[in-house]
C-alpha cells in the first residue's frame, strides 16, 4: 500500500442557485460545520471523503492524527 496524505476538510452549509449543502446535527438542527477526512484520488486529483461527520476539528485530529 502506498503512502497517502489525508486532509481534514471543513464542510459548511451552502445554498446556490441550483445546488445546496445542508449541515445539521443528528436532530436536524443547523450547525456551523462538520469535519471530514479526505485523500486525493490518484487518477483525477480530486479530494474524496474517506471518513465523515466529526463535530469538531479536535475529534477529527484525534481520529486521524496524521491528517493535515
């Protein structure tokens, strides 16, 4: 298995003309952001989420200590 770089990504809500992203807690209440872990796809260069839903940066760092 090759070495991969992992990144902590803050995902916040977005509402555009044709698309939107809602970020809510488990009860459906809006929250500021959620933190996800991503790595870069070798073929496309796109960052792809590999783990989801951390409520804080600290939780994400504790789960993925080598993530940038």
